[in-house]
């Protein structure tokens, strides 16, 4: 088994307002082995970005708070680190690509200076060496080094995203978190950015958490997938587990909502209803009110994970674990 770079255990994050407590992330667990990509999938408001901010130590306090759990990075619990320790980790050992490249860059600094700033903060290099490395990073993501002195407004959306990736990878982090890195880009540029991220992952041995709502992107880039809904991971497994043997009604609903180009369709198949209010989550299954298979048992009590296989977990009472016969094999 590959080394585990990141292990999240029973992580819970909430935001407190004057009137309510928003339960943004509720007891999620997952692992990211070295050199692999995990897709974190779910609709807007599922808790994907909050999970990423929790790993980075960027939850705003107040109103946010990590209530419980552990975030083990190379065996060290990040939740026990001081802010000074986290500043030394962010950018060097763990980096994040934020959602919108249009706002992620400082408009009054050249792109080269912004890459150089990260390098000088974490590595003991002279100014001349830092500039040289910044130009190397630009070349690595397909931007000529001579554009070091250009400003963000002189780049297209796709080129800005490449600059953001260069900043994130400048210090060769062991873990990269990419929060919907292709959302604001057209399809052609999306493909280029994904190819670039895969190429760099292989060259640098970086582990990657890809946050997205695009199942097609996940299929192209990920080895494992976690499906998030209302702050919970409702299904997690390998790419094959989820795409070939997905069990949770929400997972099936996501796949059913994708248009089939081989069939004549006059209407899409959306998942009926809306995600529950995170400040007033139901007693039982969070998906129950939208689920076509719900029973009274679904709404009566919290649902626990069921292990379908060594790599496949599902949070649904309809899921069935494999039975074991008297000779010790699976029935």
C-alpha cells in the first residue's frame, strides 16, 4: 500500500451566527495516498470548500470552528499546530488553488513577483535565484519566462489559472488542493489545465485533492472519489467503485442527471428538491427528503457507513455489505 500523505478522521466544522449554528462538515473521514488524486464531488453547499479550508488551517475564527476530528499530514495532526507552524506549512508542504483565478492574483504585482514571493518566504534563496526559479515555474506551466514582469490583467483566464498553479507548485508541495480549478474556463482551456496538473503530479510526485462538481473531470484525473452531501461523505471508494458500482441514491442521482449523448432526451433528470438547511439538519439521513427510496427508518436515526468492499463505503441503509459463507469467502 502507498504511503498515506493525508488522513482526515471524523472532521467536524461549524459556523456560529447570532441565530443558529451552521453544521458545514459533519464527521468526515478519508485518506489520500502519496502521488494519487482524490476527487471530492458534490453540489454547491455540500461542504467541499470548507473541508479544504479546514485542512489548510484557514477557517475564519470566529464565526468558524473545527469542532472535532483529526487532520493527519504525514502523521502530524495539523489541528494541534500553531498559526506560525501552519504559515510555514502552507505554500511549502501543502498548497491550494482557489476557485477563481480572476481574483486569486494581486492586480498591482507582476505575476513573477507573486511567484517569487512564495519562493523567498519558504526557501533560503537569494533574490537572483528566486527570480530564476520563478521563471522556471512559468516555463513549467507553459508560460514564457520573459513574461515574468507582466501583470495579471495582461493574461487570459486560462493563463491566469496557469500562474496560480505555478504559485501553488513553486515549493514542490507534497499535497495540492485544487478547488474547482476549471470552473471559470472554457472546455479547451479546461482540458489543457487538467493535462498540466496530471503532468506535474507525475513529475513532482504530488498528491492532489480535486474539488469539483464535474464527474467527467473526475473520471479523467482521479484514482479515488468521495461524494459529499450536506456536510457528510455519503459514498467513498476507488474510481471503479463509484462509477461502476455506486450505491447511494445521491450518487446515482448525480450520474442520472448527466445527459446521455447516445439517447434522444427532451428533458434532463435533475435530483428533485433542495439540500437541507445546514443549521437545521434532519435527525436521520440528510438525503432522505429527496430520496425516492426513503422509508421511516431513514428519517428515524442517523445512518452509519456500510462497508461494501475494502475500498468502498456507503452511508445508506439500503446498501448491502457482502455476506460471508461458512468457508470464509464472500457469498
